[in-house]
């Protein structure tokens, strides 16, 4: 992904730029701060002649004979009616227009639509522009030609202070983390195996000075990870427990925040086999693992003063003669027994041992797990918002704030004893599914049995980690919200 240089300026000196990006309100006005650019008459004539509509996210690129070669007009809709969603679309529209042009050095005036200082607007504009450079490049694509873009530098017209610089830095580091998350999730599962995820983690450790430890099958069996190993036992591909540690706090003994990500690199459902249609998308079932690695890349670039550990249980879920069967009972690392009623509810089986291992090994002050866990989450929330559940309301509230700040949104679902009743088993401490109703909640209730003594939040990203259809691909979510949370709540 091509890296763009971002900065801010308080000057409207146009001499160093070949492209000017100008926001236009629906009433044909431009922000007052820009009046001395003498564009009012031009804009009004364009709108009057129906050559440009200033409705939200509409763009028009004008070619000039002046030193500024291009003027990119972008509609922003009605004044004081700009929402988080409409602003995101405006930023994405600018990125698309610029990438289709020969622009190299841009002065972006989009932030002038806000009357007050708004570093969040710079964050979103930077993230959208840098993310627009993403292109999946891999040998599996054969002769695919990489995106050709010319943009090298984008400068925002805004008060140049430390908060704005930090917003830009965080946005660019987040975009770089999202790129890694997208690359890993988009990669075919015969390339992105548990071993490849482990190799990626080791490379991050080498690049940024993290500590990395990878547990092998024999070690995990000896430790007693019967739940995780029950999923892995049907697979020829070796499972891995991948552990990363970032120590940025001034006090190395500060308890870390732990990120635990589901890393099922391909999910057939096991003996409880999934339908064939759309099964290719089950390469995305390691979206939680990819998120952890993407967040660590961003941490390596930002270097916040915080201690963070990442734990990734990774395996395939395959139907074979050795595979676990419905009705089998296994013993988890915590000592609790589990009746496996459905082998396609495997994510919680690998996560529960990872959660126990994380607590025993790192004694974290908070745990956040993330997983493409339940189809029920898509039924409940669609593909726009991730579900969040947990046992600590302050942690959940902090994550909700981070999600709203970055527009990488979460929505809280409840946990309670009533839902816990659905996990009862006549043959073990619990079943691994809770029936048809409230599938996202009962999955979290299952994980809650392994996180009773620590502040814990669970993110179900089944609906948001990738998109289907003609634009199929990984989204890089929820890297933005987690980076925001870690930088603000460490």
C-alpha cells in the first residue's frame, strides 16, 4: 500500500500544490474561511447550469490553466446537517476522485466545513485517503496489476496543533494495521495457515521489538487444552497458539490489556458440515486473529505507553476420521467439561482455552476477545455494526466510545442467567451451543464461564469483518476501534 504524506497548514498559500479540494454546501456556498479564494461565482454558475450538484459526496474535478492544475469540488450537503456517516462518505468520495486523477500534491480544505476545531474530522479524512490505497497483492492473483495512483502528499487546512498531528498519525498507523488484517483475511486458506499466522507474528516481533512465543500441538495437549485440541484433532495442518507481547508502559510490571483473536483459517464446520454455497468465505473465519495482528502493527508504529498482549488460537476445522463428533465430551484447560453438540460451534471451543491460558500466563487487567463467531449476529445487526458483550460495564462503555469515535461501531447485547440456562448439559458441565434462540448471546455466555475473574469484553465481528458479493473482501475492522481504545485507555 502506497504511503501518503499527511500534514496540516494554517496558510492558504497555493503555490506548492497541484490540486485544491474545496467543500461546497448545498446552497452553493463555500465555508467562510475560504471566501478569499474567489470561487463563489464559479461554484454558483456550475450549480445554476446543472453541471454540479452539491449534495453530499458528489464531486466534480475541474482542470485549470493556473499553477493549481485541478480544483476538486465536493458537495457536503446542508450546513449543520453533516452526520458521521455522511462525512465518511464525503471523505471516501474525495479519495476516489483524487485516485482517478493525476493529483500528486493536494491541499484539502474539507475540515473547514466545521466551525470548531475537530481533530476527529482529520482522523477520518486521513484514514479514508490512506485506506483507499489498499490493493490485495498476492501470487494467487496471477498477473493482477497493482493500483496506479499518483498522490504523494495531502495537506489539510486546519489549526496545526499536537492533537491534530496525533490524529493524523493514529489514522495512518491504523490504516497500515488494517492493511495487514485485510491481507491475511483475503489470502486463500492454503496460503494463510496457522503456521503462516505464526510466521507473520514472528516478523512483527522482529520489526517492532515485540516478544513472540508460539505453542505447538504437543505442548498444548500436555498443558490440557482439551477443548482447543478437540477442534484441531481432525486437521493435518498443525495448530498454533500464537502469543505476542508489547511493553510500552514506563512500568514494565503494569498488568497488560489482552487481545484474544479467533484464528480458524478455514471452517468447514467439521462433522457438522456447512452447506457448500458460500463456504469459500470461511477463509475469513480467522478475522479475529487478523485483527490482533493488525492492531499490533499499529501499536508498533504508534508506540503508546501501555502494555498489551495478543493471544491467537489458530487451527482449521475439518471433517476427517479423527475429527471430534457431536455428543463427544472434552475437558477444557480450566477443568470444565464441554459436551460438543455441534462441531460447527468451534470458535468458542478454541477461545475458551485461549482465554484461560491468557489469564494464567499474563494476569491481564482486561481481556477483549474478537471472533467471527455467530451467524446469529448477522441476523441481529446485519453488516454495519459489531456486537459487544461482557462482564464489566466500564470496559464496554470505553469500547463503545472508541467505536463511535472511529465510526467502527459496536452495539451492546445483554448477558444474563436466563440465557445461561440454555447451555445446560446432562453429560458435562455445559454444552457448546444453546439452541436456536439468542445465538450470539449464548455464545458469549459460554465464554463468560471462562472469564469470571477478570474484566472481559467479547466482540462478535461475524457481520463486519468482510463483505460478500461483487466487492467481496476483508474490511480491516475492528482495528480502528481497538487502536483508539488502546491509545486512549491504556
